[in-house]
């Protein structure tokens, strides 16, 4: 009788985070397995996410979350290119609307100033504040109610399903086991 497989790392959950952890641990030399309760991988939130690869502006400054996002964004483009996963470097716009600031009077600090500062702190040194007419040039169909935006050029949109499948396949190619 064959002896059961023994693993150094067991990952619970077959979403994009689970397969990314599986791949990273496998490439680090650990004997790894992933277990997923559902019949298919990516059947929950990962199966229908937006595909936006964020640069970390939404994460709180100084947190592990922001550090991990910044680390991953530096590695994602080479992975996408190597594994032939479609992506588009389109950046993102964080728009300001009149309802974002109570009363929208000049005495209030624009939320965009905070977004721009946080973008710079997160490492998005090419982020910039845009006037409404500049936003309209980038996004011609945006509502005229937009009062400006911060453009974060480092963000990309990718095929999130193919990305997740490529992570799982690369982990398996390097010895990981996946159980559903």
C-alpha cells in the first residue's frame, strides 16, 4: 500500500489568494497541497472579481496589507507576460463627486488631496490630480457631475480567471497538489 502524501504546507481555500499562496510556498521549496470545499476552484468571490490589480492606495499606510500589495504589484506584470495572460495598463480614476464633501464649500479639504497624498505614500509617484475637463478627456462618457479625480496610472486590469488558473497551474507544474 502506498504511503499517503505528506505536506509541509496545506492551504485551505481555492480562491485567487489560496492559489497564490500555494504557488509561492511551492516555489519556495515546500511540499504543498491546497484543499477546496467546493467542486471547482474560484467558485466564490474570485470567480467574478473585477480584475483590477490595485497598487495599494486603498490600504492603510504602514500596514502589512499595503506592503504586500506593493510587493505583489511589482511582480504581477512579469508573471502576466510570461504566462501570456491578457492585461491592460489603463490606470484608475478616483473621482470626486459633490456628495463626497458635506456642503462642498471651499473651507473643506478636498478628498482628492488626501487620495493623492496616500497614492504618493503608497509609491504611486506618477499619480496626479486632474481637473474635471482633464477627467473628461480620459473618460469622455463620465458624468459632468465629476468634480475632479486622481489618476493612478500604475493600476492594471487583467483577466482575473486566467490569472487564477495560471497561478494554480504553475503551482501544480512545480509539484503542488490540489484537492477539491
